[in-house]
């Protein structure tokens, strides 16, 4: 049994773990990383990246279908599902190699296997063949991520009940696909599978799709989904699921009054949240506390066990890759004594790559009012934006929420074409503690869709120029 000693050891090679390891190495720490599956984690290999590759294929398909509107003659396109999936997997593989190269470049030693805490800064790593190595470190960062939540009525079998993994590598397009959960994952897959020809139904217990987003944004997305032919049922609970003649028969019970609804599907995709990967880590040998499958941490990512930290999805919401990466840097810099600012969850942007896209940062209008803030709200439609009209992408809007007294930007919310590429402007504004005065004085290039962001700010103070 070999033994190795490090300054810092990271367990988990996802976007939180590998970034933490690289930053630690940059700061001069002797660093190791343990990963039992693929470097890059779920996000790179089975989440963020491959889904975006598939959604890009869907975007191209929609664009070619509508080519006539742009004066372009084209034969009716067909979805080549195997080619789409192959491209998606190739993109993930390319980035997986990139992460491997980055860790090697920065001198991070990578161990493959399952890690278990032994207490006292010791970790046992068991490889595929059963051989065990002992790693010791003064600081241990847990970045084990999370996995899809299972529903007892619909246990995933990889055939007729999918998780996101099966949804990324389908052998064929289901004729009838039912998606349980209308969060970001559910809505993204609804957009893709509808584009490639599936009859898609989405069911959600909350009152609206994308329930964490601003209500006006959710309403716009719901309208667009329905226009695309997607069936949406909100405020319903899955009461019963049974196999009938080779298909799923699902009974949906509306919350409050109303009769039960019967829905049939050939495949069910469960996108009803996640649970943290906290099992079989040896946490019982430490003082690490777990609540609702997630590790409890403080503002510096410290657990109740001295020298043990947790970041990313396993440490709780928001469950976003960029939040995990930020926490990885924050955690390591704290260990190095650099005194970084604690993460403010309100300043973590969120993106949904559906059709149309959604992007937001900060409080919704309802959240700001519930917090007792007097607010000024501005909204600008893309239908009044020159670039959006030229692109033929006029659905959507930009919306901003300001504190009426101080001019603080409390939140920004957008829905429409490529808004995920624009939200960083408002995120930077929040980080700089920018007020409406600086945003109004900013010169925005023309013609760009980002002019809508500027106009929304102006609209909040009755100064919009183009509506």
C-alpha cells in the first residue's frame, strides 16, 4: 500500500474540483486530485457541454427550416440523430482531454479511484483493481457533485425511463416523451426533443415552468413552448405511473380542485432535481454534517471537520457549474490566506439554453418586493430592437429591477435569442456595485441586441428612447 503526502487534496474532478486543484497549484501548493470516473465531471461529460452541443444542432435545424423567411432556398432538413449525438460526444471528449492537459500543465497529480476519508487528514483511494493508496493532506476539498433524483414510481431503467444520461445518447427519437420537471434541465430537453420531432409533454408541481425565474420570464417561455407544440401541465403531482401495452400511463393530480389527468408516453425523462453524492465517502469518521443530502459549509466553504472543505453541488444550491468553479477558487484562496470575498448567491447568474433562452442574475421583482424594497422596474421588448428584427428573433425582452432609493441593481432577467451571452454585462455591473446612473451613461454599440439592456435601464426611470 503506497502512501503520498500533499498540501491539498481534492476529491472530485468536476468544474469545482479541477479548478480548485489548478488554483491551489498556482499558489504553490503540492496538490492532488482524485476522480473515480471522468475528469470534468458530470457537467463536462454528461451535462452542460454535451446538452449545449445538442441544442446547437436543434438551433441549426430550426434555422434551416425557416430559411425561406431570409430569402434562402433550402430543401426541407431532416434531423440526423446519430450524427447529432456523435458530435455532442466528440465535443465532450475534446474538453475532457483539455482538462487532463490543464491538470498536467499545472503539476496536479491525478489519482483514479474511489476516495474515502479515514479521519486525521488521511484518505484511502481504491482503484478498479482493488489496490488501495493512502493520501495525506493538511487540507481536503470535497467536490463530489450530485446526481439525478430518482422517483419511486419511475425507477430509471435506461430504456423507457431516462435520466439526463440516456437523454444525451438516445438510439432513436421517442414518439411520445414526457418530462417530469420544468426546471432548466427539463425545459432544455423539451426544446431539443420537440425540434427533432418528438411529441413532448412537460409536467411540473410548481405553478409555472422555470419556477426560480421571474414570473414574466416564465410566462414568455411557457407561451413559446406551447407555440412550438409542447404540452405543458403545471401545478400537478404524479399520482400513479404504470405500464400499459408497452407504454407508460401516468395519472396527474391537479393541486387543489380538478379531475385527474391521464397522459401516455413511450419514454419518461425524470428531471426532478438532484441529490448530493455524500454516500461512501467516510464522512462518518469526521464531524462533517449533512442536511438533505448536501454537506453543510460556512461562507469560506469550511465543514465542521477542521481541514475539510466542500464546494459545488454537494455543498448545496445554486447547483451551477460556474458557482462550483467560483467556490473552488474562493476556498483555495482562503486556505492560502488571501481573504477572498464570500460568495453572494444573489450574484450568481443562471442560464437556461431552451428555445428561447433565459438568463438572469439577482432578485426577481417578486423577491425584491418581498424583501421590503421599493423598486423601479424597467422592461424593453426585443421586438423594438433593430438587431433582433434584422435577425428575425424578436421574441423576448430584457427586464431590470432597481432599488428605488439607492439605484442598486437588484436583479436582471432576460428571455430571447442568445441572452445567455449577454447576462454577464449585468453580472459585472452588480460586482462593481453599479447604479442606474453608470448604466445609463454607458455607450452601447449599435446595432446589437444588448441595446435592449440599456433601454431597459432607461425604461425603469421613464427615459426609454425606442418605445
